[in-house]
C-alpha cells in the first residue's frame, strides 16, 4: 500500500486548514498501516515546474506515435530541452502510478484550485502515461483519490455561492477523465469566519463544518 500526500496551500501548517486536515488523514492512515509506503509532496515548497514549448513538442510527438508508454518516451526525445522536460516529468508520473491512495489538500483560491496544484496537474498529465499498453484501460482505475478542500466562505449545496465552486467539478472531471473510479471530496467551509468581521456570525457553522470534515477525513483514512 502506498499513500501519495500532496499539499497545495501557500500557508504554513499552523495557518492552513487543508494542511491540518490532510495531516490528520496521513497520521490516521499510517497508524493503521505501519508497514505501508508514504510520500509527501509539498507543491509550494517544491513546485512542479511550469510547462515549456519543449514539453509541448515532446507531448505532440508522443501523441502522433500513438500514445506510447512512459518507458518508450526517451526514444522520441530530440534535444536537450526535451530531455530536461521528461526528466522533470517522469518522477511525478511514477509517483502517481505507484499510489494506491492519492490525498490532495486543496484550498480554494479565487473559486478554484491553487496555481501550484494546476502546475502539477499540467505536468503530470502527459499523453499516454496512464493507459495500459496491452488493453488501453486506465492504470489509475483502482486508485482512490481523496480531495480535502478548505474554503473561506460557504459554497456547499443550497448556498447562494454554490455555483462559484469550481474546485469540485474541475477535480471530479479531471480525475474521471484519467479513469479514476473512486474519488472522495471533503470540504471545510467558512474557514475565515473567525478572521473576517462580516462572517463573524457564522463561526458556529464554521466549527460544525470543520468538525464534520475531521470526522470524514478520519473515517476515510481508517477505511
């Protein structure tokens, strides 16, 4: 068993609700599986490099070759820039393929995911990397993805800003397109209620939301 734990918050653990919740998940998961493998990737401390034209050129060549598997990509590399792009990309692909569970800590920034997470998504989504060469089926079909979200306001079902939530539909579509069949979403809402005066009346609801998120995270990690 392998857990890939990815945090995307720009805040420190002391200030980040998403980091505290993913930390709770990881601690619970590892306590139940003391011999399992664990990998933590902090996308703010070690950002995924932005894509370059060399990445795009190599990716297009792979597409034209019929979406070859990662082991055959080096044979299609034509220059040093493309070699560098593949060298930066392959370890991220291998991490994702090796994981039985992928844990994402995703704060809401401007109604969507942080740029640090989007950069990781752009780089790791290399043509053909997740297709079984023999069957064409997704190599991620049995991977479990747990998305832990933190939102300063309220964006849940039935709230006035429900339609402003571009985290959940985006990540659901992204991982679904990769062939992931099991995705869980946990959201702690109103996390800024204790800081912003105009949200002060909602601190009780914020506490309830955080308690629910903790319980959901703990149950998912234990399962």
